[in-house]
DNA sequence: TTGAAAGCGCTAACAG
DNA sequence: CTGTTAGCGCTTTCAA
């Protein structure tokens, strides 16, 4: 007959074990680890060796209870399968472990409910928060920020420290690029309506276009996914355009696939610009011209700002940090060709709104 | 002059506050939440409403200290920027939250040292472990498994529950596919030497090829990245082949890019098969024929196995679980064309080992 | 510099 | 069914 196992088969050695083996008080052992200065150098040394021999490891749970120090940070992302976040995660993780923290990646799974739950579960465990989630409302963010030091990534929430890509300048460069190639009307392929970034990009595009005397048009909203891009292609066929700027690379790539399927030649029929420079944007067909966000730096910068804020116990980022974007020109954009596109749907072609021979 | 803030500005209400407000003992409040059956239905109800009013939230840290229940699981992955893991993470997360657990994604950053550190930090916090890390040695895995219930993902460690893709069958299908297209010599483009999966795939390929009377050759090892694939293209130019099976999609895609750059026409000059069906394999050029791993199921299956194991306090997976792979045929494979390739390097072409006009 | 003691918030025996 | 009482392992006053 099997012995009924004890509650804990064999528990780790504790501070008491070490103290016993050293002939000192438990509190001294504790000090030897947390405040080595305030204990006799020799004793401290002895304690450390004994602890090592016994295989003592300080229990983070027990430490966290009285102190609140869990050495844990949370990075909440909108969707773990979106490649946009990959490099951000990596950057955040690097900065966190440099600071002696462990990063808890929380996936909101593009669902407000899942997000709320996951956040509730992790909030009490972590010392600080980086929020990179587009769906969350400003007020929900503020509620979270009241509980823990928080940095917002990729969107601006008034009075909260935030880190964003310099979308206006990036967009400006994209519009200039397309203008130089001879395009006179640009289509914006919009992302989710609620998205802060989407609003920002669309506004920036209108401003840039206005200054450069370019016409703009908006299609959407679409989901920020390959599927969303596919849907956008369908819409674009109805209302063709020689050049389009997409909400992000995912939409751009999806759209290019959709266009190619319906017989469009790329980039001759439509020049496409994306945003973010995610994994894959360099090997899709044609390789995507895109406004590259400094993904990894975005992540590490946010975490460092958070760590600073936690150290000084006060927000250090009084205004949004703008990280520069960069236009990466690849194969998906080209000089405008004046020729009615064969791929345009019949319905649209006969609608006669634009005259192929017109000079506009 | 600023008031020196109290240690905790305003701490959350505790069980004691609720108990006081209800006129019951703290232990009763505790019971009302953990064992609702063992408390008077009315009192339980009253306690819950009062708790809600006070905004009481049970402190997971304090709960975890005496019980060990943190409701946390860890998924250790080799590299958070590798798209291979994206869907695995998602699947694991789903299964975890279904089971009431939160998934801690630990990124080993392709570094043994970072991995060890991160694991040490998280191990004491979590109740169970899913290890999806190729670099870790079997013995290191066993050490970890001794501390916490563990499931190994994508490799087999004797006597440890593990979940893997059915590589032999997947490989078999790939080789058959290429054989049917008329290829008689296949090149395996290897991944990292230490990788369990690499060994498995290469062995499976040799076996399948033997049965089908096909010749095989091995190139590598290469890093399991796009860069690794680029390097592989260079090697392949030296020793051309009409068809290649790559360690994984990343290598396959990188290699195709390299080949295309050096003037090869794809898939006519080289048919390429990848492994895993990662994000991007459908929109690269040409779209990649690949042995699709059931990524999401892999993740969720592993977590469910782990949860079972934790519940029964004994391994439930006596032998490795094999999840079926599926050959996805896309554009990167085609019938063999008998024609000396223009892209082959001069050095190789003059080496005269194979005669272009020969029938072999 | 060190020891003793109180307590972080919760759970789980054990009585009643 | 409910109250009382010890802790979980560590930190942190407060004395010595």
C-alpha cells in the first residue's frame, strides 16, 4: 500500500534552515540577501555559502507578500498572433530583464472580455503595466493606471505616459513618396474604427495630402488582418485608385493578394504602402513599401519609461514620446501609369464617374 | 513640503474588512469564496454582496503562499520572434484560460543563459510547465520537470509527457509528393544540429526516400531563420538539386529569396518544401508547399495534458502524443524539368561531377 | 551589527 | 455550520 504523500513532498529549504545551519537569526539571513551592507561581511559570506550548499532559493511569493515586490511586469497586447507585436514583445522583454524584471505577456485575444479577465488576473501580481491594446477604452485604461504604474504603447491617453510612433511624419513621407511617383489621388484603406492609431493615420494623411495638393479618399473600416485586406481589395475594385495607403502591413498584404487574384498587376495597377514593417512585409509579392515603426525600440522604450516611473514614483513622461518612423521603399510602389485597368469590375467601369481620357 | 506617503497609499480591502462588515469570522469569508458549499447559503450570499460593495478582491499572492496555488502556468519558447510559436502560444493560452489558469510566456531568446535565468525566475511562481524550447538539454528539462509538472512540446524526452507533430508521416507525404513530380534526388536543408526535430526530420526523410527509391543528400546545418535560408541558397548553388526539403518554413522562405536573387526561377529550377505552415508561408513567392503542423492544437493539447497531469498528480501521457501533420501543396513545388540551370555557380558548373546530358 | 517579534492576507486544521 | 488558532516564508520595525 502506498504511503499517502505529505502535503508538500519535500519543500525547499527556507531562511530558517539556513539560519539554523549558520547559528544566526533568520532575520540576519534575510538581511544578508537584501541588505548585505548591514551585516558583518564575514557572517554574510558564511551565510551565502551555507545557503548555496543547502540549495536555498528565496521564495518570491513569500517575499512579495509583505513587500509587494513581485519583479513582474505585464505587457498587454491586443492579439498574440499579430506579427506587429513580435518585435515589441522582444524589445520589452529585453528591457525588463535588464531591469531585473520578468515580463508577463498578456494576450487580449482581440476580445474586450478576455482582456478584462486576463488583466484582472494579472494586475495584482505585477508591479507595472505596459498597455499595447487598441480595443481598450480610455477610461478602462485610466482605471488600470490607477492601480499600477502604467505606460501606454501606440496610442495617446491624456495625462498618461505614452510611447508612439511618429505617425504624422511617417505618413507625410509616404504621401510624398507617392506624390513623387505621379499619383494624384490616394486611397486610405482604413483599419478598425475604434483604433486610436487609425484615426491618427487618417488625419495625418489628410493633412499631408492637403499640403501637397493631393486628393484623398477613404475606404473602410476593415479588420486589421489579412482577411480585412482581402475585403478591402473587393472594395477597391469597385472604386479603383492608382495608389493606396493601408492602415497597416497586414491589411496591405491581404489587399495585394486579393488584387492579384482578381487579375490586377502589381504594382503597375495599384501602388500600395503599408505601415509597421512587420515580419513578412519583405518577402510578400511584391515586397511591400512601408512606413517602418521602430518596433523593438518601441517595446524597450516603453518598459524603460515604466521602470523610471516606478523608481521615481511619478510619471516621467509628461508628454507622449514620439519615436521616429522610416519609409522603407520596396517593390509595391511605382510610377503612375495612365491606362484604364483591366481588373476593374464591370459595374464600376460602366459607372462612368471618371473619364479614362480626362486630365482631371 | 510633501507628506511622506504611507507605505501603501490605500490598500485593498481584505478578508478582515469584509468579515467586520458582515459580523462573521474571517475564516467564514474565506470559505464563502473557496468552499461555498460549506457555509450557510444566506450568509454566503450576504458576504458576497458586502464584498462586492467594498470592492474586495482576493489577493492572489496571499492565497498562493499557504496553498501554492498561483493559477499560473509557464510556456517556455525558444524565440518569441519566430512565427512558429505564434499559434502555439494562442492555443496554449486558450486552453489555459479555459482551465482557469493564466499563461506566462517565457522567451528563451535563443540563448541558453537567458533561458536558464528566466526559467529560474518563473519556476517558483508557476504550477506547471510547457517546454517548447529546442536548445535546452534533456537533462536540464528533467531537472525542471522534477520541480513542477511538465509537458514537453515538439520533442520527445524519455519518460516525460510530450506532444509532437507526426513528422515521419508528414515527411513521408512530402517525399511522395516530390517523387510524384518526377524528382529523383532530394536535398535536405538542415536546421540546428542540436535540434531534436531536425534529427527526426532528417531520419524520416531518409527512411521515406529509401522506401520510395529516391536519393537524398543533406546540406547544413543552418540557423532556423530567414538568414539561415539565405546561407543555404548559397550552398545549394554549389551543389544544385531539382528539389529540396527544408528544416522549416523560415529556412525555406529565406532560401527561396536567396535563390531568386541569384537568378533562379522558382519553382522550375528548384522545388522547395517547408515545414510548419507558419504565418507568411502562404504569401511568400512562390507560395510555399509545406508540411503543416497543427500549431494551435499543439499548444492547446499540451496545456490540457499538463492540466490533466496536475489534476491526477501523475503523468497521463505515457507515450508521446502524435498530432497529425498535413501536406499543403502550393506553388513552390513543380514537376522536374530536365535542363541545366542557368543560375548554378560557374565553379560548380565546371566541376563536372554531373553531366548535364547524362541520364544518371 | 544582531536578535526578537510582529505581521503581510489568506487557508486549513481543530474545536465548538 | 462557524469561530479560533496556527502557520505559509519573508521583511521590518524595535531593542539590545
